[in-house]
């Protein structure tokens, strides 16, 4: 059963591919410049390799996405788990899962052709560039709502009925039971869903590539273009970079950065779930 | 849940008002999330309906927008899915069988493989693109930017999904079936091949279809492995250059965003074709699940 080894080989392959070219990259560029430089212009005549603007762009879009997705996703989860009748749940949950199955390029199209011009500019009268981090972030938020909603709902439903009935017996209202009993009991699953959604948002490529623009920014003007780690990789690879060229090497260095960030998040999530998991019979 | 309704009835008046407000807020949030899906689909449908025709499906892309079509992308996608399926079915099923039937979870390497599969499922798709670029397109295998490299990259991306679904399907087969088969003198391999696997086929098939429907919409890894956007032929083999529907759509969106607005309806029409394929695949998966669902 050597097939099982393929999954191991894939990981090894990813790590090896990233590390090998990244080492070559750091032969040319100092680690300090890469990690702490605030100017990212690798393909200019006088290149500068500070990755911080890309990381800032990634965190800005991710933060905006979470601000949208956490309240909406959790509210949907609470409603479906605690309030909705079974029939409503059975029709609404597949619809949310359908939302999760829509390819991300569709969300990119939506952000660029509908959200920025119609919602942000015409409806909210905001003065934003056509490529901007705000629209990209909000639309990524829509895209991760189903992750938050679906996993949180599962974890709230697995809270034993006896806990709810005990609280009702003590005279608590439905509102109190939901927020003070069910919600804390399901916290580990809820946090896990948020961390998973966050790592999806960090790794999301198409929306930021289409709607977020390709100007790295060392500032916090979300109405303008902010390039993210993923958008840089996508935009550079599209130009068919030749092996050994600077552009080719930067793809790997930026890819390594992205991989490390998402890996750390996954490990935190696994840790968190183990630590706070409540075991009921 | 009538007991809960009674409990609310007993709460005081201000509590009841709070309850109602909370409930309405929740409902509004849920409606907003579902409403977004509707707006998204309606927006794409309105943009794309005009450009959708048989010509659109039969033509190749073109520098004049009203002659452009998605044929190369459609066939490219079909080829990619073929390569992907040929890889994920045997490898995914074999891994699932190993982990579920043979692997001893107490051994450290089996736990490592398991943890590894979980972690792989959360690696951003564009990183798989980088893997494909470094190993398949260039480097050790040097296949070039061809169908085989693109299909294998997508296959590695969705492999964890197939493994996880396969394991669940195998786990759902009750151990009494295995024990019965063994008691009749079958070897472990005969038991798996003739009893357990056939019983798990619907679950595995559902997992494979869902994995393919994830792969069909993936754009980012294909951009990195070098799918070509402007191409006027269908792939004629594994070593042929290719495009795919999402790549074609991405190219049209990029043109539209450079103010060549004729391409916008094309992009939307391409999305419609992609969504129809996707819904069809999901429909088949749900049908399979309901049709062959077994209660042991």
C-alpha cells in the first residue's frame, strides 16, 4: 500500500520545492531586507525586496473578510442550530453549502463588476479605485461565510440537549441559553471554524488577483489597490517567468512565506481544538 | 421544540422583547447571506445571458469579442478532469483502504500520514500550483505546460478530499460484514475487494465527484503551471498545451477590466457554462448518495 506515501511525498515535494528555490533567492537577497523591507518592487530596474507590503495587503483583506464573515456566519449558525425548524434547516444548509461550492473566480468577477462599481461607488458613494482592497476583502468575507456557518452550526448542535434543558429549568430565557450556555460550550468548534476561514482568506487568490489590484502598498488605504502574497504569485506566474530569473525565484520566496503563515494557523487551530474540546458522553 | 416555547412563555416581558430582537437579527443575517448568493447568481445571469449561444460553445476565443467562444476551454477542462480522475481514483482509494483497513493507528508513521492528509487539505491552492511548476512543468519531470502537468497538479490538490471521503465510506461498512467474510475463510484482501469495497462504492463515488467539482473551478494553480489563455485548438493528447474554462474566464475578465467592455458578457457567459457543469456534477453526487444510501 505504497499509495499512502503519495500524500507524504506531496508534502515533502511542496516543502522541498519551496525551500530549494527560496535558498537560491536568499543567496541574492538578504533575509533582513526581505523580512523587514517596506518596499516591494522586485521587477523594477532597481529592485527592492521588502515583503512587508504584501503581508500587510494579505492581512488587510483577511481582516476585512473576517469582519464580514464572523458576525454573519455565526448569526446564521446560531439561527440554524437553535431557532430554525428542522425543515428550514434542511433547505437552508444545502444552500449555504452551494455558496461554498461556487468557484472563487466567480466571486472575483462579482467583486470587480458589481460590488465595486454598483455597491461601493453608486450605492454608498465611496471614493474607491476600481481595484481596491476593500471590495476584495468584503467579497472574500462572503466566500468564507459558509465555512464559519457550517462548522459552527455542527459544533453548536453537538452540545447536549440536557445542558439547554438544565438552563431552561433554572428559568433562563432562550436568548440567555443560547448566548451563555450553548455558545461557550461550542466555543472550540467555533474558534476552529474561524481559524479555518482565516487560512482560506489568506490563501485566496482569484478574488484579490482580479479585484484587489497589483500595486503593493505600505499604508492602510483600503480604498486603493493593495497587492497580497497570493496576488503577486498569480500575477508573476501569469507572465510565464523563465527558470532561474529573479521573477521565478520571487514566486518561491513569496510562496514559502504564504505556506509558513497558513501552516502556523493550522497548527494553532488543531492545538486550540484539542485544548478546549469539551467531551460529553 | 415545544419545551423551549413553553420556557419562553414563562420568561418576563423585557426578556421576551430581547429574545424577539435577537431572533430577528439572526434571521436578518441569515437572509443576507442567502440573499448574496441570489444577487451573485442573478448578476452573472443578467450579464451573461445575452452572450450565451451555440456559437459561444462552438467557437474558439478571438480578438473580436463577438466571435469569441469557449470551445478550447471546455475541451481543456474535460481533458484535465479525465487526467485528474485517472489519478485520484486509484491513489485515493488505495490510501483510504490502507489507512482504514491495514494501518495500525498506534504506529507513528500511520499517525503522521493521517495528520499530513489533514494538513494538506488546508494548504492554499496556489501553493499546489508552485509545486506543479517546480516538479511537473520544470525540474525533475520537465513535462512543460501541458495537459498532463495541469491535471496532475489538480489531482494532488483534491487528493486529500478523496482520501477523507473514502475513509468515511469504508468506516460506514459494518465490521460484521468483514467478520462474516473472514469466518467463511476469505483472506483479508478477498474480504476488502469483494465485500467491503463494493459496499463503499457509492460513498467513494460521491467523494470523487465532489473532488472533481472542486477541481473544475480551480483557477489559481492552473495560472501558475502555465495554462495558456489565448489558444485556438483543443488538446489532442496528454502532451498538448491547453487552456481551461476558468482560465478563459479569467482572461476575459482581465480584458474587461482594461476597459474593453465587450468581453464582460463573455466572461459572465463562461461562468454560466461552468456553473451549469458544476451544478450537474453536484446533482449527480446528491442523487448517488440518496439512491444508494444503505442502512445497516
